[in-house]
């Protein structure tokens, strides 16, 4: 499987993606612009609360090509963050009170400067929470990555990893053949150094997202089920399960359209709008940095190329805390994915 | 094409309250209460509903509870096992009546 970009798909063009989302409102839901919905609960324009999390997308390169990927990542993507942009990120982390640095991709570990960057962030502060969104299979993809669990431990990293299900068929249908078995091996290696093990202080959280056009299960109930099945079947442990809703952009949008599920899925997201989840959307306390240093309200807006509406502060090199804190967050129809049901964010359910 | 069953009608279920609202209200209150997390989990109840939907062969319920079980985190193996439970009970219900046939046959036979 190739990325949409390599396939030269129309959906790899963010302008076209936004047009599709705007133009194809399900019948009976024509009056439901997301901004209107927010206005109805006095949340429009949507403003940040404070900037606590810096989510850094280190590049679109990945060893996997998952069917739902909102980044359109894959081995054929070469866009990765340079050391120069990382240096600007370090300056921001040092100068502003960033509480959490969340490293994502692609597979962030494939960036040749990944280890240097993590080490430098840790040098700035012992207490800053550093998250690495590790896809698991990278750990076993090549011998040079086999010591990642040790590296994570040494730098007190919180590991957040996707595992869409506790069986092979559902995991592999979303993430590729053989991914489940490799993920299990990687989880064993993480457990072996203490990740997810009670009392170790090393956090390993898993992420569930539905393998198809349906909503995620209740987070608590599914966490219990995952814990039971992974313990009994594979003797594996982890800390928390985050349930995430698939947002209708990029490869998941392509899947929705090609499978004829687009309209019903949007209807579902819109009907399940939850005002509490809307008040807690992650863009209110996060800034997302793209591989080229541009700033966005979240990783989804990044993929839609909707740069922050903060004049003079659209790039990490021009960081202006006041302008960013006072900006208006850009919302579009894809935002319904964050506010449906129990809500969805990079940290799971929000209500 | 005209057909008795239209998937779009499932969405109109709530509209049964347009006629005899008090009865519909009572039904939907009860329905909501039944499917709440209780001595059984919401997930277990959803799998039971899926099995019953197949036993009563209601296309609306099969549609609704296929989605619902998936949204409760069940996978195809679990869903199919639930349907087999329904099938086993239905098959068993036919077969157990064979005892009546046997009784009668024995009664009539030398
Ligand atoms: S979902 Fe994650 S692991 Fe899968 S292709 Fe995208 S970035 Fe890679
Ligand atoms: S998609 Fe991004 S901008 Fe929209 S609500 Fe979600 S986090 Fe906020």
C-alpha cells in the first residue's frame, strides 16, 4: 500500500479535502456548520484556555501504512523535521512553561535526530512530561531500534502506542499484515524493561481506535477488556487505554468515501455532538508543530494545512506566546470527530 | 424500488411517538433503562440483543445491534458466537420437540 500522495490521489490535496467536507453535508443536516454548533453553546469563536502541550510532528515518514492514517504517513514520505527546526522547538520549551512535549509522526523514531532531540529536551527539564507516540512495530523493524525501550526508560519517556484490538485480524486489517504479532513482541520488550508494570513509574498507555466506520466503545469498559485479554492471552500489562474517534480526513476520509460510509458516519458524528466534549477539545491547551516548523491548532488542522490564526506567530521560529494564547482556533466540519459521544483527543475520551 | 423494509426507516424509530406518545414514552424509557450498565455490562446486553435480533429475524435490530456491538468493542468472532447461540437455541427448540414426535410414534407403533 502506498500513501495517498504517492498514489497522486485528489484527497492528498488539503484544499480538496476541505471542499469535500464542506460540500457533502448529509441530507437533513445542512444547517450544521460546526462553528454554528459551537455558537449555540457560547463557545464560538473557540479560544485556547492556556498552552500546556507542545505536540511536535517529527515527520511523515513511517514504517507502516495504516489504512486510517490521518497523516498519510508511510515509507514513501520523506518530509521530516530538520535539526534546525528542533532547535527552535527547544528554545520554546526552554523559554515558555511547556508542561508536556508530545512527539508524534509518522514514526518519530525514524527521524535521524530523534535521540538527540529527546536528550536535549530532557536536559532542559527533569520534570517536563515527554510523550513518544510509538507505533510499536518500529521497535522490532530493524536491530538499530531494538534498544528503544531502554532509551525511553533512560529518559523517563511516557510511551503511547496504538493497538486497535487484542486480536490479529482486526489489528492487521487496519495496520497491515503481521502488525499484531510484531506489536505483541514490542510490548513484551517494553514490559521487560518495566513499562506498564505496577510500581515501575514507567507509563505505557495504549490507544484504541475503531477499525472501520463506527464509534469507539466506552473507554473504561474497553480498558478492562483489553487488560484481561492481553494479560490472559499474552501476559502483557499496560497502564491506561485511550479510545479515539477516527476523524474524517486523509486516508480515513478516503476509506469512508470509497466504502460508501461517508454520509452515515458524518451523520453519526453530528448527531452525537456533546457540549461537554466540545468544551474540552485538545486544541484549547495544545499547539501542534509541523515537520517544517509551522504551527497549528492540532495535528488534524496540520494535515489540512490550516495554520494558526496568530499573526506574526505562525512558525516555531517566530513563537509569540501572547498572540498564540489570544488566537481563534480554526474549526471546520472534521471537528465533529472530537466532540462526538464521549469526545476524543490524543489523550482519549474527554468527558 | 418499493420494499417493505427500508434501512432509512430505522432512523425514524423515535417517531412512533407521533401516534400515542404516552405509550412510546413509556417504551423508550423502559428501553433505555434495560440497556444501562447493570448486573450485566452494556457490552453483554448488546451481544444478547444481537443474538435475539437474529432469533426474531428483525432486519432493523440486526443493523442496529451489529453497529452497537462493534461500538461496544466486540469483534466478529464474538458477534458470530452470539448468533450461534441464537441458532443453537432455535435449532434445539425444533429438535427437542422430536421427543413429542417420538412419544406419538411409539404410542402408535406396535
Ligand atoms: S497511523 Fe501511525 S503507524 Fe500508522 S501509518 Fe500513520 S503514523 Fe504510521
Ligand atoms: S479537529 Fe483540531 S481544531 Fe477541531 S476540535 Fe479537534 S482538536 Fe480542535
